[in-house]
């Protein structure tokens, strides 16, 4: 899919469907001014979640995804600003071709602006493998 905005909308819809099916309460802020896309309420906590998706396969066996906020300053180069714990609690990444989700706590991003997530065909699990389908923190477990 060539339209990144549409791809993002599809990922947000998939996230909404998945979390609602798990019994979570989910809210979407009005507008695009917040760094997060959803607030997930598990009955004990409210968590801010930024949703991303990727189809971009690099080096034949890794998916690349932007893990930051981009700021455009006219003709200046785009500035990539890492997310902080003051802005989001989790980055949820949908690896579309594999129908897989990664739920990465913002602290685990450690200032990174891009994640490379290993495909199921990679010989190693990858540095962020512990966050693959790791829904438990959102569920409150």
C-alpha cells in the first residue's frame, strides 16, 4: 500500500479491534495534536499508546519502522524526535505481512528513532523479541 496515511488508519483500526476484543476500554483523542493515538484503560491504569505499522522489509529479513515523532520546519530537514515517557507509555507496532504486533514500552526505546524487527524467517529472535505479542502490560497483568 503506497498511501502511508491510509496504512496508519488501517493499523489504528486493527489495534482498536484487537484491544476491544480483549475487553479493554479504548479512547481516541480528538485531533492529531497528541503524541499518542489511543488511551487504553484496563480498569487499573490508563496507558497512552502510539500505533505504527510496517511492511518495509530490509536486508531481506527485518522490518523497519519509525519509532519517533517527526517535526517539519519549512524547508529545513525533518527533525526526528524520540518519544519520552512524558508523551507515551507504549509503542504498538503492527508487522502487517506477518499479522504480528509488538508492544514496546517507551523506556525500552531508549531514545531510538527506528526499530528493526526481525521477521519470522530470521535465524535469531531479535533484540525486541520480548515485546512480540506482549499484550499483558496493557491488560494489567
